[in-house]
C-alpha cells in the first residue's frame, strides 16, 4: 500500500494551488504587476509659472508698500481706482527686488500716472 501511494505524492501538487496559478495567469494579474514596476518611463518636465505668478515676499521687503496700499483700499471702501499710486509703488518695489518680472508701467496699466499723480477726469 505504501509503494502505490508514495509515487503519487512525490510528483503531485495540491489541486487548489494548481487552480490558483491558472486563475492568475488567465486574469492578467501577472502582466499588470510587471507594468506597474516601470516607474522611470515618464519624466516630469517642469514649466515656468504663468504670467502674473511671482515669488512671495518672504523677507518682507515690500511690506511697507503693501500695507500702504491695503490701508488706502480700506479708507476708500475698496475702490482700487483711488489707490492706483499706492499700487504702482508696490509693483515698482517688487520689480526692483526681482520679486516679479520687469515690465513697463504702461503695460501694467499705469501709463497715465505722471510724477506720482493720476490725471483726473
């Protein structure tokens, strides 16, 4: 009885293990696993920020101008047209300290400001 039973045990695999391997091969799980390991195929290409995006003033170099502009807005019921000179000063400070790109003031909408005063209509 031992001799008839022993040869079958040495070369045989449990039926449950055989079914599980067949199911994995048929489901595509092996191919999904191999493609998930390709981390370096796509590389990230950084791009510069859009126009109008600029670094924060971490050192507070233009805080005085910003506060002056915000105070003007509060005093004038947030009518930004009445605080254009303060806005111009703040942007000039940022440009001088390279916190934003140098732009002509005319291009920023301050072409009508002469000697610090807006032309009144």
